[in-house]
């Protein structure tokens, strides 16, 4: 027997609720694993991990976006970078996300925001030449490939921010660390300096 608020209820009343909660948690984890596995061939197992709001704010403030400028987020997750860029800076924002669960979350969270677009497309095959700024938080094993793509497509002066990991061969204009005890890993800020060269998109 369990006593709640002065009343005594059989423990068996709570067992179905506990089992239901455990079942929902299991299903949520299974869906997460399935969503990650479904795009493994492209993402190489990179997980959807939301970027802390403190880091998003610091990165976007450092980019100094102006209203109407176009920000591209490579792997936009739940769309929090897109939303803040639009609401706080008045920017147009495009996010690429292959993970189906993250994509649905981003689409729902960004609905109704003017100038914000979420695409379930492989950003490696996208043309980034129209971007005024690029945001990325990718795995270190793809950064060399990213450097080649950005060097070949971005207009000179295009701003690039990379969370945690440097872009090989690029020299950052600034390296900032958010004033937060838990989320102060480095954020690298760059400007594209090479003239864009027309080429075919890379494929695995």
C-alpha cells in the first residue's frame, strides 16, 4: 500500500503508469536510434545534439548579421540557430538537416517565421555561393572536406562560424568563448578569402 495526501492507494494503481512511462521512453530512444541510422551513409553516424543557447547567441552576435542577409546552417538540428537569426537579427535563414526527427522538429518550430527555410537535403550537394554567412557544428573528421567545399563555393568575405572545431587551412579572424561555465568551448570565426571556383558537388 502507498499513502498519498492522507489517502491510501494500492501500489498496483501506479504500476501501469510506470510501465507506460518506461515504454514511451524506450520508444523515444528507439526512434532516435532509427533516425540516426537512416542517414548514416551521409552523416557517418553524427548525432543530433542541440547547441546550447548561450553558444548560439554568442556565435550569431559575433557574425554581426544585418536584416535581410542570408545565413545557412549546415546541419540545423531543431532549427534554433535559424529562429534566433530571424528573430534577433532579421536575417533570412536556410537550414539543411537529414535526420528525420530533427528535421520535423525544426519544421514545426520554424513554421510561420518569414524568410526561414528548413530543407531535408544533403548540404554537401547544395550550392552555398548565395550565403552571406555560414554556421556549422560538425564532426572533426569532415572539416577538411568542408574546407574544400567552402573555399570552392563561397564569395570572398562570406562569414563562417564553426563551433568547437577549426577549419583546416583557414586562419580565424577571431576565436571567442561564451561567458558561460558549461558552454565556453571555442567558437571560430572566419571570412572566405579565396575566389569561388565552379566545380561539381562532391560525392562520397
